[in-house]
C-alpha cells in the first residue's frame, strides 16, 4: 500500500491510494492514483512538472485526436455558447484560456462575439485565429495576461490538465474584471468511478478497475473533480455565484469504449462488443451512473 498524499486539488492531507496504471507518454512509467478523503477528487499523485507534461503532449497526434472528436466537440462548443449567451452579451471581452487549436474562439466568432482573446502554452500555433482575436498570450504561468481586463474567461476541458488547479483559478480571478464571469467544462468523479474504485481492491475485477482508471485519470487528465472540490477552489480564489451542473458526456459511442478499453486492452475477442454494449450502457451513458462532466460558472465578486 502506498502512503497517503496531499490532495492535488484542495491540498488536504491523507488522500487514499487507489491503484497504479502504466504510462507510456513520459519518463515516469507508472502513475499512482489517489482519492481525496476531504473533497472526493481523484488525482494522479506523481510529481509532474511542465517539462514532463510537454514531453507527454509531444507523443500525441493532436491533429488526429481533434479530427476524431470533431463532431462531439462541435456539439459541446455550441452548447457552451448557448450557456454563455445567458451570462454575457456578445460585445463582452472574452479570453479563451487553454484554447488548443482555437476552435472555440472560431465558434464564438461565428456566433457574433466580437472581442475575443486567447491563451495557450508556448509552442502552440495560434496563427489561424490571429485575424479574429484582439490579443494572443502564450506562456506557462498566465503572467503575460493583464489583470482586471476581461468580462469572461472560458476554459473548455482545460482545468483537468493542469498540475496546480488553485493557481489556475487564482489566475482566472486576477484577469477578470470585478463582476466578470468564469465559465468552464471539466470532468468529475461519477458513481461508476466509485464502483470501479471498489473493483480495484477485488481479485479478478481489479484488472477492469485499473483499466477504467487509466481512461479517467492519466498524465493528460491529472484530476477528476467533484462539485464540492470545484466550489472550494473557486471560493478560495474569490469567486461567488458558483453554479455546477453535472451531466453525462461521451466523446465516442458506447460500443467503441467497450471494444477499445474493455476488450482490446484485456485481449478479449471483439465479437463480445454487441453483447456487452447494452449491459454497460447504463453505467457509461447515463447521468445517474456516469455524470462525468461538470459545467461550471462563477462570478468575480465586485469589491
Ligand atoms: Zn481534496
């Protein structure tokens, strides 16, 4: 049994060890997963610096990745824009933080938002969105982004990638004007996750439990939050009016998860896919068992 670790999210001591999984994307070949006894977040406990993360991302074929999830991603972005329009006018100044290939900025531009800026780590090519943005910022610590500048900061599937979630929330708070809106999507721990945590301690089933965990937390998804954890780090950063909605969101059809994660990784035959898919549908594709995505909004309190 590994020793307890402080929580990567809320910093409470004494998170319980869950399991280890292999990692082929950086120099640490094994990742340790923990669950915080205080906030319930599940996280990778290894020390992982910016350099190692860069090394890991360099092993990914990001173009193929974005193409694969393009249609689900488009739906997600259109939903986000609908939510945003309830919170801010289209004339609001918006910073898309962790913009990736800039797709969300393009969708915002199409939807009529006029004052757009974006942030990404150095090395990313943001030239495609240069003509439709006011400012582009590229650094590791957000220091180049001016304080009290934006009416809204958006982060679509970014918050789970950072080693220091509180540092990110503090930075978002700093760059927003008083009264400004923070809006983000990030994965949260589900009932199915908790069943799998139990499976990880059982003979035979522990293999499935570990395979599941590998798909949930990894060097690319350093933590899965809980609504409690999100509320806590937002409050610590100085945000109020926190709203956390949770729902099921999958990037692939259920049959593909069954084939890739359950059958191929365990070297089981593919013909089991149509048999297992209906059985696993409820634990994978329903809000009740697998409400895996949180949609969060908060406001920087006016002083
Ligand atoms: Zn915690």
